[in-house]
């Protein structure tokens, strides 16, 4: 960056450029799997279309990746609400105000920007869905119903839609209108109360046992909140401790720590107890063959000058894909047949 003595700035000839119309107020971003580029994601009006625009050092790619998945965001009320990606980039969620009035969770592929696997939270009869965000470790989703002042928490670790929906619990009830929800740098979940002089906070949001919250946690210096809070890019709050390759069951999954400078030694715990002694490794760049598909909490402990630091990240190991190419077909010489393996896979061979 050259502007503002290296701090960066807006290039005047590259601002206020129209990209697309017919969009709701929902916009978010996720870091690309290469840990450099960024996906900017929007949702259109009156349909179920997500579009992801890739932003690189060369600028914005104006040909978006499109995913048609989940519920239709129809009528003016349903254009309202937040959309957030999880800090690790594996999930994206939307809150859709009435008349739709639901929260919908999806899987997000940071390599391709494809969105899939919708999970829909409904049955909020007495409150309008509005704010949402993820815990810093990306395990929990928080979302609010504004009028009754309730914040719900759902555990995403199982990866199973029925289990995720069944495990949602109310962790905040203040009986007054709650607005936006925002993950803070201290890992607490902050939320606004309409026309109120302080922000409130959910404390210890990364654990299943701790569901406490504190009213009047941050005074606003004589000002008052409305409904919204700034919509931060989660990638600014969270740096992945490692990257990994090969996500299919029975394949060798390779791990690469982001920070290697100054490290004396490391210890990996793959969260795969059934693998026995293979569950840990002291290699800088280890590999592991997982014993089942699903979500795993990977712990990376590293030592620098005798001081240890522990980082955790949730990864997804996918079951072997079932490819259906249709019925057997006889061909005459010179004829062709189109084989379609379907969408949703990362690579094809």
C-alpha cells in the first residue's frame, strides 16, 4: 500500500462503482482459503441467490460465484437482517426479519465460495429475528429475537442439522428490544438494546457450560444505541492458526501452521481419540488420517522461548462422495455422452 504513508486509502478513480442492484441489506465477507484474498458476499431480493465477489490485490472480480440455496428472502421486511460468516470461514448465516422471520445457517467453501447445506431455525412467533454472530472459535451461533429481548445459542459441532436445531437454547432474556449482535476482540458477544446508553455482553461464549451475560457492560459516553452495530469483516478478528489440505475421510490430511518463525517445538492434538497414539504429533507439518467424518477440534500448542501458546480450530472431514452418473449407456463410434457428477465437490478427476 502506498497511500497515507503505507496505511492505505481509497483510490478516487475506483470508488462509487456500481456492481449490482436488487440486493438486500445483507453483506459480509470471508477470507479465501489462500489466506490472502477475500470473498465479499451478498444476498439478492425476492429469491434464494447468494453472490460472492472475489477481491484480490488486482481488484474486484466482477463475475461472482452464485449459489441458489436455502429460503427465498421475499418482501421488504425480509430484506432486513444481518448476514455473517464464521471466523474460520466454514459457515455463513442470515437473519431474515418478518414476514419470513427465520435464521438460516449454511456451509461455506472458502476455496470456491459455494454455499450449501441449509439449516433453518424457525418458530419464533413472538419476536422478530434480527442480529446474529458466531463465537470466536466458530463453534456457536448466536441470534436474537428483537421484541422479547432473547438471544439464542446453537452448538454447531455435530454438523447434523437435527442435532444443531435441537440443541439451541436461550442464553439472554432481558424483556426489551435487542438489536445487533457483534463478536468483540476479547471474544465476548456484544449486543445492543434499542435507545439504551450501554452495550451488554455474553461472557465466555466459546464454552458450552458458561452462558452468563452482563447488562451495562460498556457505557457509551452519554450516547445511545439504536438497533445496528458495525458489520466487521470476521477475518480481521480471527487469524487461522493453521491451514490444512485434503478434507475427505480416509485421505491423509496435512496441516501447516501459519506462524513458524521463532517456534521451538509444537504439539498437535487432532481431536480424534479413536486413532489412538496417532492422535497427537510433534511434527511442524504433520498429517493425520481421520477415523470418521464430521467436525474435529484441532489443538495446536507451540513453544517460543519456553512459553507455550494454545490455538484451536474446528475442521470438517467429509464422508466419501457418492457419485451417480445415471444409467449405463451404449454408444456408437463417434458419438458422445455428457457425464455430470453434480455440484458441491471441490475437485474433479
